[in-house]
């Protein structure tokens, strides 16, 4: 297999403290080699072995590709009017999901596929090399399972979110909808999904419904993740920790007990700063989570209602400015933190044996991701060793 060397890397973030400086394991004047889909050598440029192909990065920064552990890419239409109304003072509420459900049900498979492809190209262009995506805008057996069938052709990280909200036709029978989600819909969706998720919050599902939904999914071999405490402090974090969920997502409103629970668990706190931005909500304090010992990830939450961004650098900048993470912590959370939230050990790091998911920036250091907000800094992205974007 041909070996490709990236040489003349100004600063290389490895996320392995034994390889370089600080928690990010930064090596200056570095090189790396990958063969096929795997990284096979990492170290100082002066010690790099010969490879078949040599790409000179002229002092640029290199880091692991971002791991976006939370996105909702299976939908049709947009909700720009709802966003504009919100910016004029209307509040965000879970019920807005139903308008995307109507547009998604009306879309053809080809339209859903086309929307997905466009968004995935955007994700890759911002440096994301692994992404999770959920169903949740179909809310019928056929619409949820087709969303997951399409999604699973493009990412292994697919999540069944039939329990996003109770659809209009079940407004008078939420228990009947939970029954559908935990039986017929689950049976149709489980073959295309790795994860099960539930929106445990005001206007969606309560703690007991969330437990029943996650339990049913776990019994079918899915792993749990939870939309928790976005709109108010509630049972979401407790449920996530109890069910050994890989991640509790949003964490906008956290009590001291929630923070202690997260810190004492294997459940990652995934923060979604794009959602606070686009719903004009208070940002959670990531500093408190880190100081307590919790693991923090950052993800885009890309969806048409509460966070229509595909940009991880934008989320990093917000997390630094508004959630009190340092630039180093935010970069860690968007890479290895995301990998932890997906319980993956092969991504989020640049070490021998890891997947060759690599981002080269048009900047001398990863700090520029937060320091230069709104600027496209992507120079080149390699996904499993394949260049996604031609160098500029
Ligand atoms: O993660 N919180 C629930 N689901 C999405 C928003 C869905 C929507 O408004 O369409 C989220 O923010
Ligand atoms: Fe979400």
C-alpha cells in the first residue's frame, strides 16, 4: 500500500500527551505518514522515514478531523422564518419539530438523499471527518426507517430518534406513540441504527417514557444517547447516567446534582453551542463540568430548527467565548471528546493505528479556530486517508 507523508507541519495536535506538549500532545515541526486508511508514523519531521508520496504543508497546523457526535441531517425544507421570528422575540419550543416532520414526510427518497449529500459535503469542508446522524423527522414506521436506511449508507453512526416529539396524529394518545416507538417502529429501525436517542424535555418525553424507550432500544442491541436538559432542568441527565448512555446532549440547564452525576459516570456531556446561539438561550458553563471532572464534547447539532450550522470551527469559537473553554479544551472536545461520545477509540487522535482522519489548517496553530471566528481555515481534509478537498 502506498505511504503518504505529510511533512513540514508547523504544529501537530495528536491528542496523545505522551507524544508532545500538554493534553493535546502538540508536536512542533512534525510529520506523519498514513497508508491506506491508517496512520502508520507520527513524530518530529527530522526523524520521518521515506514515503511514496510527500505533501509539504509549509508550516500549517494539523489536527485530528473533527468528530461531530450529534447531528440531525435527515430532513427536508428549512425553518428560516421561524428563526427570523425568534430573533424578533418569539421563544423556541419543541413543537417546531412538527413543521419539519410535515416537510420530511412529503419529500421523496431522492430529495432526502440530495439534502444529506449537500450537508455532508459542508461537514467535510469544515474539517469534520466522522459524523453521527439521527432520524426523528419522520415519526412513522416507514418514514423513520427510510431515513435511517438512507443515513446508514453514508455513516456508521446512525441514531434512531423516533422519540423526538409526539407527532400531531398522536396528540391525544402519547402512550400509544411510545408503544409504537418501542415496538413496530423499533423493529423496522433497529437494523439500520447503532444508537437510540430520546428527547427528554418539556414538550417532548418525560423521564419514565424516556427510560422505557431507551430500555426497549437497548434490548434490541442499540446503545443509548439522550437529548437532555435543553429547555429546562429535568430528569434527562439522571436517565442518561442510569442507562449508561454514551452521551447526554445539550446540557443547557444543569443542577449541581446533574454535574455530579455526569462527573461520576461514563456519560459524556455533549455541548451544542449552535443551539444556544440560534435559540438565543443561555450557554451552559463548560468550565463547571470540566472542573467537576466530567468529559465534555462539542457537536454541531446540525438541524433546521435549533442549530442550522455544519461548522465545527464556529461551534469551537462559541464554546471558547461563551462556555469558558480554553481553545485547547475546545479543540479536544471537538475531536477526542466527540470520539468518546461515540465510544470510538480509532478516531479523534493522530497516533499510530488511528484512522487517517486529518485536518490541515490555513493557520499556524489550532488556536486560530477560535481566534479567527467565521473565517474558513480549512486547507485540506483527509477522510480515512482520502483527500476530500483539493488544497488551496
Ligand atoms: O437537538 N432538541 C431536540 N431536537 C433538536 C431540535 C429540533 C428542531 O427544532 O427541529 C435539537 O436541538
Ligand atoms: Fe439534537
